[in-house]
C-alpha cells in the first residue's frame, strides 16, 4: 500500500482497496481504448448501413473502409465516449 493510502486509512479509520486502475481503466473495467474502439466501430457500421456507397469490413483489430465516411460524426462519437455520453 502506498504512503498516501496508508495515511488515508489512518486518517479515516477505513480500509483502502488495493485495486489500482490502470492509466486508462474505468470503474466498469473497460479501458478507455476499448470504449473508443467500440464507439468508432459502431459508428462506422451505422454509416455503412445508411449508405450504399460505403463498405466496412473488420478483420480482428483492423478495419477496411471502402467509400467516404463522415469524419465529423466519428469525432462526435469519440468526444461523447470520452465524456461518458451514450
């Protein structure tokens, strides 16, 4: 336990969890990278469903995009994901 945790435990007389989140891990257990990846892929799939000129193929962690995408929509999805929006 770090010095800060020990001090907090002593000051509050409460135990402190040893669980330490990674640099980008959220309380739900998903990393920020996972949340962003999911949001971007979902938005790309949504755009492909609404356009006959856009094709999205996913192969593992790579995506092949054939056609034009709405970058502003991707930016909004990323911003919403970071802010904790839907």
